[in-house]
C-alpha cells in the first residue's frame, strides 16, 4: 500500500508539473516532459516545402509496462478512437490527468492520444502492443479476429460523440450538461492527426493509405463500440466520405442552415429532408443535424463533381483554384477542409463544377 501511494504521488507530480493556469475551463491541462520530434512538413506544399520542417511536440506520458506487451507481428493498421472523462466530469471532460487515470485503472492503453489543442501524447512505444481494440473483426482480415491489437497502432482523440453514441457511457442528463464546444473534434486535432499519420505511413509501408487499413473502433467492434463515431469527419484526414456514412453537425452560435450547407458542400433542402425539419424553423445552439452522404435516404442528390486534382509538389489551394477557374473557398467546401489547412503531396482534391 505504501509503494502504491508513493507511485500515485509521483504520477500526479509528473502529470501536473509544468501545467499553466488558464481561465478557459475547457482548455486541456498540458503534461510535462515534452519531447520535440522533427517531422517532415509533408503536409505543407510550397516553393521550399522540401526544406521546411514542423516541430511537433510529443509529450512523453508513457504508461507502465503492464499496460502493453512486446510486439511480434507486423503493423498493418491504424485504429482511431475517442476518449474523455465526460461521464464523471461533464464540465471538465478533457483533464489529462483524469484520462490518464482511466488507462491505469482499466489496464488499457493506446500508442498516442491527441488533445483538444492538437497536443500529442505518446503513451506506448510503437514497438509494443497497446491494449486498445479488444474483441472484434474486420471482414477483409479474418485472421485478425479478436487480435487487432497485435497488428495496429491505436490513436485516441480527446472527444465526445453524439448523445446516442454516449448513452452507454453516461446518462442523458449528464450528456446534456456538456458544453457544446466540447462535443466532436477540433481543427487542431485533425491537423495533428494528419501529421502523425504521415509519419506512420512513412515508417510502415504495410499500413496502406486507405480506409481498409485506417479504421475506426466502431468498424471493428460495431456491436459494442461507437468511437470515433459519426462526428469524426474522415474527409479531414484525406479519405473520402463513403456513400452510406452520415456526419453530424452540432449547431453553434450564429449559424444558419445556409451556412451549414455551404460548409459541407450540400444544400439546405438536403439537410432539411435528412432531419425532418421545416426550412423555416429556427435552429438552436447545440442542436444535432445529420449531414447525409450522397445516398442519404429520402434526400436530394448533391451536385455531381466531375473533376479531381492530385496535389503535386509546389501546389497551393490558390494555384489549384486558378488552374480550374474556381475559388479557394469552393475547393475547401467541396473537400471538407479548412482553407488554412496544409496540403499533402498525393492528396486527392475534388474540384467542384
């Protein structure tokens, strides 16, 4: 008991030392022990892109050895998850110490965790197997049944899903007390996830850049898991949204149906039909709206996009927009990306008509 008390005291100091006080209660607590890794800025395409590097701070928050084991199989997959402490502290769901405690208490782990501001924590070395997937199956990889941990790198994002996705973990009353800004994912998380994935693709040629090898926990174990859920936008990590996937949008202050339709490259009528609402109805802050894919049942088909462009060295959104006689905003909306996001060489962009 004495040893355990000493360990917990030491752990609390490691996790909390170096934290900065912030008046925003929804801002993450940083963990100490930052290791700066030079990651080739492959996501920034410009005149001197080959010589540019981005320093991505990776916080060393290594879990005890019993939370992982030696890897013996080849890495072929990446699995995306969400995690939070919202069920216990809905008003402070992303406290890093609390989330770290979850891994310790349940004997779980992942290789990386990405905070709300894009900070990356390394919890387990990639040479070891993390305990993140559990029982499940991918139909195209039958030999991996219940063994995905052996073949994958697990990445947790600090996030909360939709109400329905979270009801197995908390009461509806608890969910309704979560600040709407804490629901879903942040732009910073998508940017950091893209950079991290690029380094993984470089290190492991067996992890192919497609949706068969980069999967969600809910795809592997759909009967028991809901993460990363419908709020996770796969197009933000350079994968096209499949026809039957539905995204969710949580309404924020000042938004209108027209604004939301423009953001997702769809129409007001399509969103209205998918949600069974009147286009003249008011929408409210925190309201969840389904953003259907191309084959959303009972919805208007979005306009066909006839062209695509594969990003080459030296390309920018401005250059591509000029080439096709369109605008940066139109390309960004068609691809569900931020106009300020970096581009990747080889990234495929839809060029709207």
